[in-house]
């Protein structure tokens, strides 16, 4: 592929910058070329996301209209210099290796990656910097998957000769040979003269001797120490060596202080039965050393279990908090402390052939051994990164996202189903929900059967309804956790001014809270409730623009996302059968006092807000129209007005009428048995209280109203009312002139976003019926077309362990946001009876108790995770903050930082869930 140069767009002699369109085309071509020919070792450059978005807006790659709910100022000029200063810290490494990144950056939110050729063009056009290059790495040769090593590993090299320290930055995919070469160059030594040790937390682990092993495979972690030692003869080094498969095995000089075995199972060198596989045949003493673990703290035995912390390996607080929550889940503790080796699935292509489950089991047993020594989960992180490569490296990630992948990985590694049968999906075909739900669950269990499914998975009932043919589709699907939106994230406040269509009351603005992704039916229902409508009334929603009705919101499933905050919405209280009546729209226009024939002046602007009323006569006479307008104007009459006596306006069976109203010379009215039809047109016009004309929907045309019969466009007749000084003296137009917008940000809106909400209100919002988004259309088997169906979720079957995720984070192409709303959640006696449709444990009420919480503190950029967990056997709560573990009172765990909640069903089948204490002998067997 040939890449167009700038000469293809500008003459070589031109010194002017490229146009926005030219820049867009050049960058698109260069990006396409780089993506099609990517290879290991290519460079990608970090660009500030805010600058990149500004450039995309300038060249027209994105527009603000793509996002309905978030609006930013439109970029009109070229962006300034590239400013990457917010991406880097003041720290530098060796001064020549470029700037060091802030540790909490996220791609797509803080930065974007562009090919080297694109960066060079952007620098040519805009200048700026600093430049931050990163290498492309071939992650998976089989599938040709590439990643960018945004955070190279930072290692602290300690020179064993003088204990001096140097910083080294190297790719985690680099070989140990490359590490030796870098150290030799930096320290001016020869490779045959040195050894490099894994010196995590300044404790000798293993010697790095396998030169073909990658840094990641050697389990070196961010900011850890490595030790440089000069080679001495064997007797002087304090260790002896033997060659085993090209590796240097360590022969300890002192007896082992611990061994690892699965309680209740056969003891082997790796803690598993010999049939597990050769990849797990390392000596456990070596594995403990690699993880920086010791069974004793300060040489004093501590009989407390489950209070070990986890080292932060470099932005791994998100992982540590999820691990601590799981290793304090009673059924998992019970399961992994027993012999689970026979359930490891080494054949499942969707798992890691048991390696992830084994690594988690070993880590759990270490954390539950006596003592409070913290553990470095390096081996576990390595296995997790292999299962879910997005968690490799040292970027900050979402703890709940990791939890979901971890549970899925453990399930696949422990799936009792070795060969998943093919099961064709079936429809309910009118069968009862109980029968169909049980069949779906049976089919799910036929392919998925593990401790994770047994304890963590429940079942949804999902109902879709076609808005056109009302076709109903019901499915029953499994779930592992509930992701609940906070009401402040899924609702919006909308102000609507409600007018009376019969002249009973003045217009009144009402502010209601509705679902952000809801529809007009939701808005109408909310307004109906606050207006206290009679059973004979209904509301007709409309949008007003430039003093006229722009459109009626008559489609009940139309999404509210199309309504902007600056729009003006009104609603008219009309009879329930108003669709069968003749609708009269009344527009208002300022009268020109110098115009002899105002009915022919079409250039005056509209004023006020349109009024709407109904007439039963489909061919109304002039008296019907004037009577309807007079009736709807009654609430606007000034108390001291010298105008028509509105009490004389009467309603007959055919609607409003002006029969009996005569305007006298002095401006007062009297009743006579005189119809407007008894006088000629001119006389009648002199007696009428105001001037009306027929018009169009924009109020731009005028025509006289006929005495006998008037027809509108379809079922609507539009009339234009002239407002002279006389009308202003009789009616107060202010009530219909200044209408509030849909939403105006202010003090109340900020207060609302910070209000405390209840966990049950989050559940209600999650289970509420809502329309599918425009990008998530459902193919209706009845219509044979894609429809924007309404969707309703119900909880059909609840699991023993209920994980609740509070959706505090929201992301878009333009901005990111975190809600610190305090959610009041129960610690004891969470009763789910009102939310579950089918109780899976007989007639037992689904009551839950909280046992763990994942917390997120701070914002998206510099946030930190920790966990609260309860030791069931002693009924005490503890705070697990990476390596630090401290006691905490139960009344302190409800905070606005709560992110993921873990509940266990009271009286579940697990011995731990029933309050049965741990087998202490089983746990203590891990120490000896």
C-alpha cells in the first residue's frame, strides 16, 4: 500500500498548514498502513486523550452529536501544541531514557496510542511533546495478537559489592539474557562474572539463570529489587548447584520450615496428586520463596487465620481487593482447603488447564495459614495474565472486571464437565415459566458444573415485548453477579409545564424524575401521578419551539434521550377520548396598532405559549371556536380586568359557546338570548372580545373564520389570536410567556447527585422495564423485523453467594465520571423475597448477610482499592489494604466508597455458611 505524502495535498512550495480534511486523510492513511503491517518491535506513541479528542473534533472524525447526554464546546480552531505533560511524572530514569509515566493512566481515557508515522506528522504540524514511545510486542504468535508495553518494568538493581542502587527499565517480555546484557552495560561488568538474583523485598528468591525465560515468566514485578552478585567459588557463595533441565536448582542448607499439601489428599512435592501434570512439579519450598512467603512472622507463631495481607506488585490493589474478598468467601475457603485436585479440568480449552485454579488454591492456603505475614501473589498474577492478557502489565484496572474474569477462569478450570454436549436452544412454546426455567437451568448445568456455578450463579428471567405486534419472548439466562445502576446514573430530572385544556387552572410547572433511557410513557406516568389527574383526564405531551408546537410526543416508546436539557416541554390536560375530538391549537401574536387590517399582517413574531383545547364538532362554527378560546383563557383573566364577564361563558352539549355574550359599548357584558348567528358578520366581529384568524402550524398565514363551518388540517384546527393593549389589559400573558426549560443545572441538581440512595432503589432501577437502545434492536419473530422492544428483567433463581456490583463508573468517548453517592446497604438480613420469582430452596425466605466489600477511593485517575472482609469463625471485620491488615468496627464498613458487595445466604448448604467453624487442624496442617 502506498502512503500519500503531504505533497499529495499541498504544493511543495506551500508553507501553509494542511487543512483539517487533509490532516484527517493523511492520518487515516498512515494509521491504516501501520495496522495492516504491524510487527514485533514497532513503536507506538502516547498522545494526551484530551488533545487527541480536540484534534478529532477539529478534523471532523467525531462530533458532539454522537453523544446525547454530554455536551462540550464545539472546537472551531486548530488545537494548540501537543501537551503530554499530564501523562508524565517528574521522575526520570537515567536521564536519557525519556519521561516516566504516571502510574494510574488508562488508555482511551487519559491517553491514546498512535503509530510512529502518525506521531511524526502530528509533531510536524503542531510541535509539542514530550514524546513517549513504547514498543509493540507479539503477545500471541498463534493468533498474531499484539500489545503495546505501555508500562515497562521498573526494577531496582542492588549491587551486592557496595549496596548501591540503580533503576532499570525493561520490557516484561524481554528475555533474561537481555536483562544480563543491560546490567553488564550499566555496571561495566562481564556476563560470565555475575549472577542476578530475584531479590523481592530484599530477600533472596531464585537465581535468574534461564536466559531464554522472559522477565514475566520469571515473575519479576514492578519496582522490585534484583541483586547483582559477583561469581565466587562454590564454597564461598553459600550454595551448591546442580543442573536440572538447564535450570539451576537451589539446594537449601537448612531444613524446610513448611510443606504444602491438600488436606485430606495425597501429599506430593507439589501438593497435588501425581496425575495433575509435570508443569506443577516444582518444589513448594521454592515456590514459597518465589512468592516472598514465610509461615512465621518475627519468629513468633500466631494462631490467627485469614489475616495475611497481599503485596502490591505495582498498581495491583484492584487485584488484591478482589482476591481478599474471594479468599474470605466461606464456601471457597472450605473447598480449596480440601482436596479439589480431582475436579481440576486439564482438558478445557476455555480455561488454563487447571493452572489458574491451582495458583488460586495455593494462594488461598497461604493466606489462611497461621500468622499475619503478607504474601506476594506473583505466581497467581502470572497465571491470571495468561488467562486474561488485559491484566498483564502494571496498568490500573477495574476490580469488578477482574473479579468477573477470575470467577469465569476458576469455573472453566474446575468445570466437572470434561466434554460439553451440544444443546440446541429451544423456545418456551407456551409452557409455564417453572417448567421452561428448570429446563434452561438443566441445559446450563449440563455444560457448566463447578463450585463457581454451585455457589455464585443464579438465573434471570428476561422478557422482551415487541412494540408493534406485542409479541412476547421469554428467556432464562444464568448470571454470576448483579450490576446495579445507581439511581443518579440512570435517571434525569425533567420539567414540564402542564396546561389545562378546559380552562380549569393556570399552567403549573412540574419537575419529575424519570429513567434517562426511559420513554415518553414513563414521563407521562410520572406527570400523571404528580398532577393527580382525574380518571376522565389524560395528558398530551408536546415540545414547544419558537412559541409554537414543534411536535407532539404521542409515541409512548419514544426514548427520552432525544429530549435535550434546553428544550421546552408542555403537557395539556384533555379528556381521555381527545383523539376522537377536534383539537384546537391557539397561537398568540402581538397586534400592530398601526395596521388597519391586522389579519393580513404576517410578519409579526409569536408570543406566549400555544394553548390546546377540544371541540366535539368536526366542522365547528365561529361561535364554537370563540367559545372554546374564551373558556381556555379564563384562568388568565386579570382580577381587575374590565372585560367580558367570563362567568357568562357556558358549555353546552356540543362544547363551548359564546351564545348569550354581548359586548356593550362601555366594555361590559350582558346576557341576552341572542346568538352570533342573528347578526351579520361585521356586527358579530364588533361584539367579539378578541380577534381570531385561521392559520397554519407556524402562524405564518391568516384567513377569516367562517360563521358556519370551519375545517382544519386533519383533526387539528389552528387559530391565531391577536394581542393588543386591550387583550393585555384583560388577560395576563406572563403565565404562558416564560416557560422553564427541561433542566437547568444548579444547586439542586448537584445536591441530588450526592443524595444517599438505598440498595433496594438500585435493585428497583435494575429490574424496571425499559426500551432497548437504538443500537440494540431485537429481531421480532412476529414482525420479521428488528424492533426497539421493551425489556424487563426478573430474578428467578438466587445463588448462595450473591455478588452486587454498584455501577459507580461511567465512560464515554468524551469524558469519564465516578459517582461517590452513598448507598445504604444492609449488613444483616437482606431480604430478597420481593425480588425473586422462584425460590430454589423450597419455601425458605432468601435472607442474606454481608461478609465482604470491595472499596474504591478517589477518582478515576488516582483511585485506590481496598477490601473489608469478615472472619466468620470469630464474627469480626477487618480492613485489607494491600499488605496492611487492621481491625474495623461493623458500623464503619458502610461508606460511599463501597463498590462491590458480597452476601452469603443465611442457612445455605455450606458448612461455613451455616456458621460451622473452620477445621483448624485442616488449616494448621499447612504450617508443618
